């Protein structure tokens, strides 16, 4: 029998993945800097900061759930595993985005002027 809570957790993780993909796709469309203002840079920095904070929160929640389960609190193992997988996936996505940004930066730096 399928537990409705597990389906909701899976749907939650899938929606989070879709959100990360949308944010990653949106990061490529940074608004242009107008008249010396750093609005585009600020918006990009804010979006990166927000994404990192979300990953940090997912890892914090995962660690708290794992610790509670280890202490013997009444938390289903499936919820703990889903939380750990969610935080792992979020971290891996962040790592991949960082790698792509660094690669793009290196390519720009190697361009002839």
C-alpha cells in the first residue's frame, strides 16, 4: 500500500527540483546594468544568496530529522531518508551550478580582447 505522506514528499522534492531548474535557467537572464547602477549584479547576488540559504536550510532540517530519529523520536524512517535525499540533491545542484559558473568565468577570462 502506498503511503499518501510519501507521495506528498516525493511531489515536494520534485517541485523543489523544478524550482531549482527554473532558477538556474533564470540566472542566465540577468538584467543589464543601467547607468552605472548595479541592479543586475545585486539581483544576481540576491538570487544566489537565496539559493544557498535554501540549501543550508534543507541540510539543517535533514540533520535535525536524522538526530531526532537517532534519539528514538517518533519520526518515520521514510521521512528522514527523503529529507536526507532532498538536502543531498539540493547540494549537488548547487555544486553543479557553481562548476558551470566557474567554467564560464574561465572561458571569459581566456577570451582575446
